[in-house]
C-alpha cells in the first residue's frame, strides 16, 4: 500500500509540474495587454511602462514563472489585476458553486442511470431496453449549451417554474431559493452523465449475466433482484467507476459554459470574465486549481478500483 501511494504521489507531482508550465506559458499567448485594461483612460506609454515594471511583466517569461510558482508553493496565487482581490479568495467563493452542481447532477445521474440499466439488462432488446437505448442516442446528440437555452425558455420564461439567469443565491442565505436556481443547470449536466452511465453499465451487466457464477446463483434459487444487486452489479461497476471519474473531471471544466450562460458566479463564470479582461493571474490560478482537482479526482477513482475489485492489485 505505502509503495503504491508513494509511486502515485510522485507521478502526481510530475503531472502537476507540467500542468503548471502549460497554465503559465499558454495564458501568456493570449492576445491583449493587461496594463491597457488596468489603466483604462489613463493609458499612455509612460504609465504603461511603469505599470509593466511594477507588475514584473517586463521580466523574461521563465523568470516570471519562477516567481509565480514560488508564490504558489507558499499558498499565494496572487491578486487579480482588475479587482485586486486575492485569487485564492475568488476560488474559495466560486468553487462551492461548481461543487454543488457536480454533486447534485451526479446524484441525479446515478439515481436514474443505475436502475434503468439494471432493468434494461434483465431483458435485452425488450421494450424498456429499446426505448432507453433510443432515448440515450437522442440525448447524446444534444450539447449542454443547447439544452440549457431550451430549458430556460420553457421552464423559466414560459412556465416560471424555476428562476432565470442571474438569480443565484448562496445556500447559506436561502437554501430553498438556492436549490431552485441550481436544479436546471444540474439537470442539464446530469443528462449527459445519465446517457454515459446507462450505456456503459447496461453493456457490462449483459456480459456479466452470461457468466458461470450467475448461472450458479440462479441454480440456487436466488431471486433475480438479489442476483442483479448482489452478484452482477459490483463486477460490472469498474467501467462505470472509471467513466464517473472521467465525467466528474470533465464537469469541473465542462460546467463553465452552463455557468456563464446562467450567470452563475462559479469558476467558469470567473475564468471567462478574467480571459476577457486579460487578467493573467486569475486565469492562471483558476486553471491550476481546476487541474489539481481533476488530477486528485482521478487519483481517488484509481484507488477505488482496488476497493470495488480486490483482484486489482495496488502494486
């Protein structure tokens, strides 16, 4: 166990190092000059040169990177060029919104996909199986930014069931209003997950149900429900677990579009605004934070493989 954790930890450090390089150098390829945005009406050659020197933007890129990564290792992600707010504070305020979206959407996805896959796998090519498979194909073709516009038009503007864009309220201020504002984006993000989880779990269940140990379980007179939940689901969950890890990692970044369209002040909304304002430090900080979260999620999922299936060794 210790050897496994050490190896994985060292691999994570290497991955995070290359991610930090990419986050820093790629951001500096963005067009625009942050000093122009910061100075506004006071923009002139003299003020621009003074501000460039003050911010350290006149230093070579490798020197800027060393200064930035040195501060990051001390827990200092810098301050926004525009608002002068700590990047760490921006992240700590915005990330709970992303986390809430991910948790709600994945609970919805699993609560629908797993029972539907179990029911479909019992009778392959039956009415429920054909209906579910056809519906999943249709939903898979609809991108989230199309779905969210469609849902807002129907459920927010015409039916007034849910609040529209810009109506987010923190959970601590009004839990009921917060959940009402989070339902639509959570459903949109859950739809893609439902399709993926259903199709993966259905295929694995059908394959598992043809194994000899399932035949032995049936010969003992065990009920189909018991066999499905106790004997078939666990060995069929490895691919589901892997897809969940990739899907959750994707949602950390994939929720950006939905957040921006609904004006949810999460990481997506913040990073888009920061890119538009050429706010290098904020973009770098959020990018690095998201990358760290994705790497850690995949590390946890990788470790859970050994819990779900002890046949997978940790060495």
